[in-house]
C-alpha cells in the first residue's frame, strides 16, 4: 500500500483538517472576546504558538495510534480485520463540518457587531439621539493604588463624549454606581436609559499602559466597536482622543452620516499634571476632611507643573467652596480664592458655563455676607438662565438647587432636584440634596428615605450620618441621634466640627464630663476652629464659670470668627447675657458694636449675614438698654428683614415667639409657644430652654400650660441622659 493510501486509511488527513479548522475557530473566538474581559494580548499569542507547535505531534499521534472500542492502541497492535478507522473518519468529518458552520456563524456575528453600519444603529436609535453610558474602566494592574487612574480615564472619556451634543451620555455618578458589579449589560443600560455601553480595562505598569475598550449595543449584546491600545503613559492623551472620537463616530454615523466629531480632552499636555489631577478627582469623590485637603494639594501640584491647566483651576475653586462649607476654610478666604481662579478660567475659556455658574454662586455669597441680602435672589435668576442652556447638566442643577435652598424657595428647589434625578438617578449627591429639601419641608420620612438611598449609592459618607442624626433630633430620638454622630466621627475622624458639636450638645443636656471628652477631641484636631472654641465656651457656661466664658466669648467676637453651627451667635449671646447678669448691658452692647458697627440697627445693610443672625441674641440686651417699646420695633424690623432674605419662618419658631412677647401680644405668644415650640421634643429644644428665662418672656412662662410644657422638657432631658449613659460609656471606653 502506498504512503498516501496509508495516510488516508489512518485518518491523518482528516485529523489535520479538523485540527486546523478547530484551531482557526479557537483563535477567532479568542481574538474577539479577549478585549471584552481585559485578557492580556500575550495570552492570545501564547495560544497561537501552542496550536502551531502541537500540530506536528498531533499528526504523528494520528499516524502511530488508533481509536478502538477498547480505547487508544498503537496502530501496529490493531488487527486490520477489526479496525474501525472508517467510522472514526466519519466522526472527524462531522467535527470538521460543525467547526466550519460555527466559524461561519461566528464571523457573521462578529462582523455585525464589530462593523459600524447604519442598519445596526437604526434598530435602537432612529427615534432619538444616540445614547451611551461609560462604565468605570476596570483596573487590571494588580495594584489598588492605580484605581484612581482607571477611574480618571473613565471620567475623562465621559467629559469628552458629553461635548458631542448629538449624543446623550449617562451621568458620571449613575455610571459609577455600577462599579465593581457584575451585572447584565441590558439591565445596566435599562437602569441608565441608554442604548449603548462603553466599557473597558486599564493595565498600567510603570510608564507602560494597555487600554481595552468596547462599545456594546445593549439590546442584543453586539459589539459595535472595540480596540486595544498598547502605549506609553505619554500617549494617554492620544488614547483618550482615539477612544472618544471612535465611539462618537460610531454612535453618530447613523444620524449624521460622516460628519466629523470634534472632541476636546482635559486641557493639559503634561502627563504628571494629568496624573495628579486624576488623584485629586478621586479624593474629591470621597469628600471627607482629609480627602478635601488631599485634593487641594494634588491640584496645586498639577498647576505648578502646568499653570494653564484650566480644568484644574476650576476644580480647585470647587474644592475651596467645599472646604468652606465643611469649616476647613474661612468663608472670606475661600470665596476670594475661588473667585480669582474662576475669573482666570473664564478669561481664557469664556464658554465654560460650569465656571460661570460657580462664580455667580460665589459672588452672591460674598455679597450676602457683606449685607446685600438680595444678591442670592438675583443669583437664582441668573443660574436659572444658565441651567436652561444645559438642561442635562446635573452639576448646574445642583448649583441652582443650593441657591434656591438658601433663599427659602423650597418648592422650586425640590422641583430642580427631582429633575436632576431624572437625568442622573443614581447620583448620591442628588439624593442627598433631595433629603435636605424634605428635611426643611418637615417631610422627615421622605428625607430619611432619600438619605438612605444616597448612602446605598455611596457608602461611608460621613455627612449622611450627620443628616440622619438631625432627623433623629427632630423626631425625638436622642439615642439614635448620638449613635449617628458617633458613626460620623468613626468614618471621618479628622472632622473637628462633629466632635465639637457633640460636646456642645452634651453640655446643653447636662452631661458635662461627657462633653469634656468630645471637647478635648475637637481641640486636639483643630484647637482654633470656631466650633472647637464654641465647645469650650459651652463647657464654661455649663459649669457656671461666667468669668471664663465672658473672656473667651469676647475674644471670639473680637476675632470675628465664622458662623459655624452657631459659633458666632453663641459668642455674642454669651457676651450680652453676662452683661445683663452683671447689670452692665451698655458695656456689652458697646463691645459688640465696636467690632460690628451697625449691630444695634436691624435695618442696616452694612452688617454680614452672620451678624444679622446674632442680633436675635441681643433682644434681651436691647430690652434692658432701650426699653420695651423701642425693642419691640427693632425686633419687628429684624423679623421682616429675615423673611425678605428668604428665611423659612417655620425653622425659627422661637424667634417669632420672642417677637410676639416683645410686642406685648401675650395671648398670641402663649398660643404660638404651645402650638409651635413646646410641641418639639427635648432633643430639638435643648438650645431653646434658656430663652424662657429672659425677662421679657416672663408673661409667657407664667402661663401654667407653658410651665407644664417646660417641666415635661426637664423630665424628658433626665430620661434622655439615662438612655445615653451606656452609649457614651461604650464610645469613650469606660
């Protein structure tokens, strides 16, 4: 028998054909699917090498061995009369045919998914704009410290794609809600309201990076486009441009033909500055005291490397605004620095509406602090115009919400927040804003739901627990309130204000030694912060040390401390209360007026907003110095100006109670006290009890119903102290 005939009989040709077809199918599948899962390219190359190297051994094996009913045997040991090579050959033919069919089908599938065609895109997008969600790129570097880089690349791509008006891009926060979750692409797309999903991975080793990206059509899972980029870190900007341009082109081809897509990346060519910028974004997303300081430092370092890095300047301005809101920076300093940076950005990039909106907000705060109380109202109108220009910009809506909230237009603020949620339903900050509005509207259950949802989307937010504590206080759950405050301190141990505020609360409740414990903690973190100094002042007041409290309160007034959680108010109030007690009220009023000219004029436009609030603490001093008739008019003017500036009256019930008492409208004052003040739980009222000791309140407190309400507060306070004992002992390690 010839060699050819023997090769044919032993199925060597069939084995070779089947092997080649199956190997081809395997490599095609790997080449298509590996980018989806971020598999390194060397894996595919290794498979090809193994397939090639093992081909010859497989052929030798087919020649030397034969399949028999008893298993594999050497060919020379098989009786030709019982050989089943013909049956084995038919099976190999079936394998080859199946492999060919599968290969053809796979090629058709991959071509329809990988090649952009008008027909494909029209399936989901002929009825509206192309839409895409950019999921957080997976960090494949094997080093968690590189997480900020993959997240930063994702944010940059989001920023770039959002510049194409023809494309609807899911908001960053909603996309990032799916980070680390292995969910079906169709479910993610449905939740985000998009037809396509861009996902990928990043591997970074030194200055070498590999980025894989794939654009997936959500309804059927087809790949519209995918690519692998092996570059050095210096090419990161080129990679971003290529990905964003390719995706933008793929999504808009069906609607716009071959219209060129113009996309701008983050405005720097300095790789190190960009890397620092990404680290700053990661820290800003955390939002704690320490993280905000870190973000500031990273952005400053980036600007030292590239002073024209406008995005870094704008974000640094935002950091300053956030820092003042948390007490990290003095308001005047923070707003001045932020305004300067924003003006620099706008002088170079006049169409930056985000910077324009933030500058309007900052300038309105500056004007309000200087006494121009209508500045915030004007800012709301300007921001509404800007927000209308970019209806899908959630950050602009949040900026507008904040101003509307500040001027007391709560229904409008609620509407803006609800609009933002329609655009970005998984934005933890928007749910946080929703909770704030519901709190101010006294919808405590709705507020708790919103805050809880925010916490689900962004676990370990310290501010959320502070808000939940505020709800507990409003609802009379003193134990829950303290537990939430303690949780806030655990998450953000560098926040001195939380410890100081807890100390003040405990002092007011009569738990002096416990107050000392948290006062000392606040002093260790930031001894000169307004809230830490207020905690020390509250400690003196709780012990009845009038000399020490007067000395400290006067220093705080002279230092013109920021109004952080009542710090400035408490300083002014203590100075004037001590002056009344020592029968030298004129000296007390003269001292405050020396540092705050216009303090004794409720209609003055020359005093800051914090001084305006502190004027309420002067009612008793004005009464003693100027007489009841004059003080009544002054209190009326004070209340009128507050309402005109957007204050929500229901949030200041004791103020109106005092105004009624000073007017001499005793019956009205008593009824209002019974209906609106004494109905509040003691947890909410510990700041108010001493108001009833003021001389002009005597006609109100003589009413037996009011006395009974005050007695109930005292009894509730005793019970609350007992309930808190095990919680506080456990927290302090007693």
